[in-house]
C-alpha cells in the first residue's frame, strides 16, 4: 500500500542491466519490436521486423492528488464519494444479505492482476496491476468539484438512490459538509428537463471570465488541501454536440478568440477543458459530447497538457467491445447488433431529450468499426453490420440500468446464430471504478516520461492519453492515429506499457516452455 508523498516499496524489483532504481526514479531501457508492412504492386506484402530503443523514466514518489469532478452532485459523483469515504473510514454495513465491506471491484487498476512471469517450476506468477508501477491509492484521493445543483453530497447521495441505506447513514454526516462549487450553465447544451436543478451557478455570460473562474477554483482547491496535483473529470450531464464552425472552434487561436467573444457554440465542458489546459491540469471527459473540438486539441498540444475522453465505457459497450472482438476473431460474422437500453436515473432523463441522446448514439455507434475493418474475409470494404442503439427513460428502474442486446451472426454454410444478452446493474456502480482508473492512470502519465532516437531530453507522452481507451466508449487518440476499440487490445496496451516502464518484455501467450520437449 502507498500513501501520499511517499515512495512505495515495490512488490518486485526487476533484475536486469536495462533497469535502474534510483531514489527518485525507475529507469528502463526497452526494445520496442514492431513489424513494418509494405504493400507491393502485385498485391503481396513485405513484412520487416523493426526494433526501436526507448528509455522510460518513472517518478517513484506518489503525490498527494486531488480529484475534482464536474457534476460532483450526480449519481456517479455522490456514489464515488461515499465509496471512497467507506474505504477511508474502513466502514462495514448490513443489508438483508449480511455484512458488507468496501471493495474496488470493477477497477482494472485496483482489482485485476497481470502475469508477471513464471517461477522456476514454470507456474504463472500474477501480481496486482497496481503493483507494477508506483500508483496513487484511490483511498487517498482528496475529493471536490462543481455542480449546477447546490445540494450537498449527503443530499445528492440520497437523491441518487444507489447505495444501501446502512452505508449512506454512516457517511452522511461527513458528506453533508461537502458542497459542490457553483458551475457554468448554458441551458442550450443540456436537456431543458435539467433546468429545475440548476440553482448553483457562476453568474454572468462572459465565457473568458468563466474560464478564469474555474482556473481559480482549481488553484484554490490545490492550495487549501495542500495538493501536489489535481485531476479534473467531467461526470456531468451529457451535452449536445457543439457545431464545428470554421473560424470558431477549428484552430487553437480561433477557439481562444471565440471564448473571448463568448461565442454561443462554446460548451460548458469545453470551458472546463480550456481552464484545465491553461492550468496544466489533466482533464478527462466522461460523457459522449464533442468537448474536444479540433481547436481545443491543438491548444492541449501547444501546452503539452493531458486530455482524455470520451464517455465512460461501463456496461453495454464494454460487453460489445469484448464480444464483437471475440466473434470476429473467431471467424463469425455479426450482421446486426441491436441494442436497447432503459434507465431511470437523471442521466436517463437528460438523454430522453433528442439532441443529448444523439451524442450518446454517436458515441455508442463507432465501437465495432476497427474490429470489422480488421477482417476482410468476413466483411467487404465499407461493409458494416447493422447497428442500432435505442435508449428509453423509465423512471421506476432508477439507477438500475437494463441493456438488451441481440447479435445476429452469419455462421457456417448459410446458418444463423442469434445471441441475446440481458444486462442489469446499477449504472453508477459500474462507472465509479472507471473514474478511479481514469484518474489513477492519468496521474501516472504525469510521472512517466520517455526518450527515443536522438531526443536530448525526456518528454511526456502525447497530450491525448489514448492509454485510457479501455475505460472509454469513444476513445480519443492523437490526431492521425488509429482508434482501437477491441477491449483485449486496450488492456494489453496498458499491461505492456506498464511492463516496458520497468524494462520487462511485452507479455505473450506463447508458453513455449510448456510446448516443447
Ligand atoms: P447525473 O445526472 O446523476 O449527474 C450529472 C450531474 O451533473 C448532475 O448532478 C447535474 O446537476 C450536473 N451538471 C450538469 N451540467 C453541469 C455543469 N455544466 N456543471 C456542473 N455540473 C453539471 O448523471 P450520472 O449518472 O452521474 O452520469 C454522469 C455522466 O456520465 C452522464 O453524462 C452520463 O452519460 C455519463 N456516463 C455515465 C455512465 C454510467 O453511469 N454508467 C456510463 C457512461 C457515461
């Protein structure tokens, strides 16, 4: 276990001439093997193995980290807050099924393991993913944030109706002292049905003043809590898409000018993102809207600030990105994917409005594209399975979201396979661990640097943190690079980047030692 401001003692040390542990850093030298494929005029290809040497440098001190949530008083924000307090205070609570204690199930960093290697007898040795590199412990997060609803966090938790009463009862006092900071509300961006909760607002309509206000909030929170770093995450309502307008949000300078002029197409989430970029605070977008318009991405690159998004990948889409990957790689051809959802929480209410639903529909719809494109034996060029997404608001099911999916597949010799899936669970209990993972991995990326080729100095990774793809429905990647949606590939990327940082080769499943004489 780790605590803020300390160097955690590692569970394992790598014994290799390419790895060095200093008081401050883990330094590794790593050969990145790839294959360069060149297509020939006659349709054949040449595949050439390539090797690039990278050096990695990871700061070992785990900082004191503040997580600021936009939409803190929502179902995700209040559920996550109560859950972290339950861990901090080592609470137990009773339901009709017995005594429960806090866990971090559903968090890939906290509750999953990776195969470190094999022992002398050839048996696999697994370690927690959280022990591969020095990571922040989520129980140590200092929590804060903004909401357009002024209810305190105890009231928000009660409104959310997610956690068991006996747990709510025990964290209620502490949470009643937590009140979200006033936020930015441009009514045109979220559903009209949210208006009655918007009672905690930063006044005025000067968008530059709003950016500066948020910047000050971040600085004040950092100072008041004696934090080394703050990470901001958008878990507020889904906004409509911002229109992409030439001269407004297409370039960094146009975007800045548009903010200066308080242009109507600049969304609240983009204001938060800009404030973070200018503060050098990482910003992650957990909702589907296009917060990161091209001009904003350029600005993040200019400031070398970290950004990540979009849209938490918690339930239906996570299953889809695992199942379609499996089907297509098994040589089975999904021809139709039909997804229904109904939910009764405030997210569902907001999504019952067409323009906000449209953001979600777009985010959910591209998830199988790369897997389909990867198999031209099953799919002709530009051929796609039919893909339909329906979301309905059914208040009485509350946060317990229902997702019904039908996968219709072409199989051997003209046969058909129909797979039907029915998924029920509390939405916020799936999303909260993802928020933890996003913040923990983003924080790590602020301490992990690389050097390759003739670079004189170490550098941070690219501003757009595509390593977060595993937790995101519509992963943002650096401009011009391919999006990977397949869940297993996304997880493998995390695991192998962590391994490279401690100088271990990428995990492969050859198991040669068990297959030869
Ligand atoms: P929620 O509706 O309970 O919470 C959102 C909160 O944001 C509300 O308290 C609202 O008052 C606040 N808000 C709205 N506009 C704001 C602004 N401009 N500034 C500050 N606060 C503002 O929703 P929930 O269930 O917590 O979900 C949050 C977001 O995460 C939604 O956009 C949802 O689509 C997204 N999401 C959730 C998933 C899940 O719960 N499993 C999965 C994927 C995405």
